[in-house]
């Protein structure tokens, strides 16, 4: 398989779905002429034209609202919100229209739309451009949430999201766009709600998603040199949540470490912990442990920024602590 960048996997998924289905179109700030803030829509405007690749005003409320209307009228928009921090400006449209209309209309309409956005720290661009806000939307029924960690997953999950008749919040990570990985050239789609065991192990289960899934893998290799055999699970989506794979792993290992770049307080993975407590408490041989971002606004200083989010060493430390408790 060819090895391509994460951003190329996003672009290829968009292009292939636009060729497959004429109802699919792309909209958002700087997605057309400029090609997207991180290059993920590069070349689409030249190939498909302004009717299907639309630059929008700088209004997140307008972007999400217009996409919802288009979806309800039979189109399949892929709307980009440049930073997840700015999705706050379109919360009414997302929470009260996009998420609820299919239910409130008794299934007589669908809202088949994707909101692509990116979050996470790493570029030193401070608190308004670096947050991981997926926790807010885990609480919201009616919207599915994809969090791909690799180019392979990014392409396969985005194709599934575009084809789904429900709205999907597709959260990319700004520090993953220049990462590479093997991606098939042919058509493929990955189901939402199916986690992936990226490293089998027998001593402790490490559950994560997005960039932290990759750091968890690195941390597992660090502790492997110390004789600790960690199993790493990439959830790949937060709604639906594949709790069965987590329970199966914890049943084998007896220990659980949860790793997220979101703030620690009321983190999205707290739901994983609660469900393990609810359905798999007897499997545990020690307390569950979280490794999350500090409960502070993301600093602009690169040194402080890196200190505020989980590092490979802090994840490795969490694994050690889970086995020591």
C-alpha cells in the first residue's frame, strides 16, 4: 500500500466520495481557493468548481446552519469548522437543529452531514486554538463522533461518515496532518463504533483515541523494555462507543489506563470508566487510572503547552502506577 500523509487521506476520501455521489459537497472557511488551513481540501476546487467546493463567510453559525438545511433538502454537505474552539459560535445550530431534527420530525427527514474540525495542542497557538472539546459532544445524543489517529482510519472513517444518514462530528488533530501511514488505493470504509487493538498485551489495558492513541503506543514500547506488556486500544470513535472491546481486554489484563488530551475534569473517557465499573468491575485487579490534560487553558509557551498535555513519559508513568496500585 502507498504511504501518504494524514491530510492527503482526508482529501482523497472527500474526492472519492464527491466522484461517487454528486450530492456530496464541501463548504467552509478557506476550503476552496486556499485549499484548507491544513491542506485537506487542496485541489478539490480546481476539480469540482465553486458549486461543490464553497468558501463561506467567517461565521460558524452560518456554516453549520446552512449545512443542516442542505442536508435536510437531500444533499450531503461536508462542512469544515477550522478549529473546534470556534464551534462554540455554532452551538445552537449543532445542538438544537443538527442533533435533534431527525428525532423531532419522527424520522421523516434525515440530516446526513459531516462537520470536519480539528482540535488539540502542539503548535503554540494558545488557548483559543488548541482545545480538545470532544467531551461536550459525547453528552449530545443525535451526533456521532469520529476521532481518527492514522491516515488509514482518517480515510475509512470519513467515507463512512459521509455515507451515514446521521450527522457526524469528525474531529481531526492538528498535529496529525503531517504524519504518514499506509492507505489502500481502492475504496474502503471503516465502521463507526469499532475500536482497534493496536498492540496486544496481557498486563494492562491502555485506552485512547486521536493523537494520544499514537503516544500510548509509544509509551507501551517504553514500558515493554521494563517487562510490562501493555495492550493498547484506539477507540476510533467516541459515539458510538465500543465498550465491548474494552471490557474484553480488561477481562484479560485486570488493569485499565485511560489516556486523553481533553481536560481531566469530566473527561470523555470517564464514560468508559463508568461503563467498565458498571459491567466489568469484577475484572479489575486495581483502580482505573486517567492520564489527561491539565485543567488549565492550553498555554502558548511550547514548554508549558507540552507539560499541560499527556506525554509519552507521563503515559508510561500512568501505566506503571496502575500496576503498582
